[in-house]
């Protein structure tokens, strides 16, 4: 798969998932956004670039902390951006721009932002190091660049049961993107490749109990997992869902089904 085909598939997956991306079962995204925005330690007047904004969780969390500042948020998926704009209107926030744009083909002026952030998106870049260097280029000297990523055990054991079962259907399984940045060591290597310094990474648990299988299915259907499910025919999808439901429900206890969402929040700085 070449770079353009990969980007098309990512865009298609998230356009399809956009309508349900903010369902309650996926509330770990908004929780993580709050941690990332807090970690940026804004003064309140900065102009921020938010890359791969999705439905705007990080952009809006930042905008709430920037009384005299501004957020420029970009994403490949126009479907996700439509949801982000609707959320911003609901929250009556206006200090932002949402642009449908590929960071790897963007033409912002160098040193034009005070800081940049990206929630669970850097690992989707075709050339992760080159893309991260591009982001750093757009940030002024001394500016912060913050990202969120998942640890290697995210959503275990649910995610592994999903993967094991869907592989039995002959689905083409690409390398799991989030594993590209699932440790402090990998994140440090990325930041160093972009010439950034003073890196600090903090681990947080933003998991919770799901009420039942339907909430787990919401996560699968309205996230990046959708791209794998879309490879199944309608009969295969029905068969898969039934079998997967049976194995997932065996994990439930009196509180529900535990969703382990361990995340890494990292912030580094462009040298002065």
C-alpha cells in the first residue's frame, strides 16, 4: 500500500466513524484531551496548532484555556471536522479555525505558532519522524509540542480478543499504529529526531467500566477498528459480532466490563 492509498483509507475509516466518535463509550478521548491541554501550561494568549484534531476534543480543551488565544485545528477527515465544528458551536467557542488539511502537505509559515499538540494522531503519519519535524518547524523557538499516545496494553484483553477473532476471517491486518509510540523510549526517540528538548512524559489511566458489550461495540464501530470491520461481508460481520459478544461478556463482573485505557502524555520544547 503506497502513502496516498494509506491516507485515503485512514480518511475513509474516520469519515465513517465520525458520527459516533463522541459516544459515551469513547469518553476516554475527552478525558485524555483534558490531560494534554493541562500539560501544555498555556499562559492564555497563545496561537496553537492542533494536528489530527478529529472531532476537536483537544482543540476545544485548549480553546477553553486560551481566553486571549486562538487554536488552528486540522484534520484529513471532513466528517470528523463537521463534528468538531458542531461541538464548538454547542460550547459557544469561537477562538478557533478548523481546516481540512494534511499536515504532511501543509504550507504554514515556519515559526508561526506558539505551540502545537496532537491527540492520538502522530502514529498515523506515513513518515512519522518527517511529519513530526514538520510540526516542530511551524512552532516558535521555546514553544511546547505535546502529544498523547496509548501504552502497549491499551484495551487489553478486549483488543486482543478482537484481533485474534477477526484474523480468523482472513482480514488484512496492518501493523497496529498506536504501537509506534507505546513507550517512553519510542517517544523520546521521536522528540530527539525533531531536535526537541526537556521532554516530560506522564502515564495516566483513563479507563472505566463499560455497561455491556454494546458499549464495546461502539468503540470498535466508531474508531480506527472500523477499518478492520469494514473488510467483512454482512454475513461475516453478523457472525463475528455474535461470537465476539459471547467471549467479551465472559469478562464482565458485577461492575461491568473493564476498559483499560492507559495513556502517555508527552510534552517537549523547541530550543530557544
